[in-house]
C-alpha cells in the first residue's frame, strides 16, 4: 500500500543519467490536485537542475539567503507563474539535488507553503554545514585522478612499487615519487584546465629528479561512469590479490586522502579526454626567485591557480598516460 504521507523521491542516479547524456527532462513531484504543482527539471542539454513550484495569484517567490541558490519566477502558461529554484555552482549539483527534494517533500508531504518549506530546509541544514555529507568535490575528483594514475603506474611497475610511490597523502610535495622522476596530478571537472597550486614547492622539481605534471579532466559519466567507491574497491581488490603486503599502506593513504566507506558516494564520473602531460617547467607557475627572500620568510602560505588549457603536451614523458580510465 502506498503511504499517502510519503514525500517525493527521485534517485540521483536517474538525474545523473540525463546529465551524463546531455538530455533535459521533467519529473512531476505533485499531483497538483488542489495543491501547487511541483516539478523537478533537468535543463535542456543536461546542464543544470531546478525545482519549479506553482505560485498563487498574489504569491511572490521567497528570497534566498544562500549565495549559491537563486530563486526567481517564470511564466509557464497563460496566467501560470512558477518559482524556479536553481544553483549558481554546478560543482554543488549533487548536494543541491538533496536540498531540492527536501523542499519538495515539505510542500508535497507536509503541505507547507513554498516560503515555509524553503526556510525550514535552510534552517534544518544550517546545523550540518560544519559536517559535510561527503568529501568535498575537489577532494573526491582529486582522489579519483590519483587512483587512475596509480593504476596506470601499477601496469608498468607493479602494485607494490606503485603504492609505495604514492606519497602525496603523506604530506610530500608531489603526489608520486618514482625512482627517476616525480609526478604531480591535478584533476578538474571544469571546462578549462584550471588547477589550484598549493605552495611554491608543489611545481618545483627535487634536485636531480624531473617533475612531471598531469592535468586530468572528468565529467559526470551517467550509468557508464564510475563512483569513487567503485574505484577504491577496484584498486583495493587488485592490491589485495597481487600485493597484499602493501594493502595496509594503501588503506592508510586512502584514509589520509579523506576517504571513508561510511561517506555517501553515488556520483559517477568518467574522463572527459586524455590527460595533458607537461614537464613542470612548461606549466605557468610562481618561482621562488619572483619573491624577495625577505618577503618569502614572512609569507606562511601561497595558493594560486594556473591554467594549462591549450598547452602542447611535453614529449618523451617517462610514463604513458594516454587512454587513461578510472579503475
């Protein structure tokens, strides 16, 4: 028997399928019979998501106190106006999906007005802002990128050496330290290859050891993509089978990277294109020489973005990263 008080449900995997395929769609979350029409929509081209709520004759949309959430009104038919709730930050789309369903649930199942439903949702979530439901997006896709490089290195050097070479989680300057070279890995879900660099030393080669920079771009993969949990499980399975002696080190690296099996993880990702591999000196970067020695002594941290979009790959890289896939 259907529970008449149950709220609307819409699995993220369903939404993600349309986003991954670049398709728009609309899901009616309320009957509209004596109640406002509530619909969840994936925008044309699969670029965004929004919640639409029918407005009464003299009703105005509520104001959003959240910079990342916009609420406006649109006309959808003669005399029919709807409030549209959308986000300005595409990287928060998964979290925004949960917020939209929470608002819809209060309207449909609890018979709240839009103003009250939105206010209650924001108030209810405010206590959780210091305890995110999952790893931040930057850390999730960053770990996915490093796991893909780890897997490719294992194909060349074996799992034992590859896991031992994964030094980034232990606070080292570079993500991977091989016998003859180092690799720094940066991963983004944006259109451009813009990457955050943490510190002057992150793009500086160690003495006698060439440093290589790998820029990876991921996109939401729909049903054909891989979740972080699936990639972690695949890597752990391979290490457990082929190099069990380093499984504890792998688990330690995963934990230091922020991974936990208890965290919610249902976003699917896939590589957008081939990795861009550059010698570190080919990457636009800040050099210690650019800062006066006296100033450098007084600066405790340096963080900046570098954009490597359109740069020509450096030839003769020590490891082949073409055709890279998520494990």
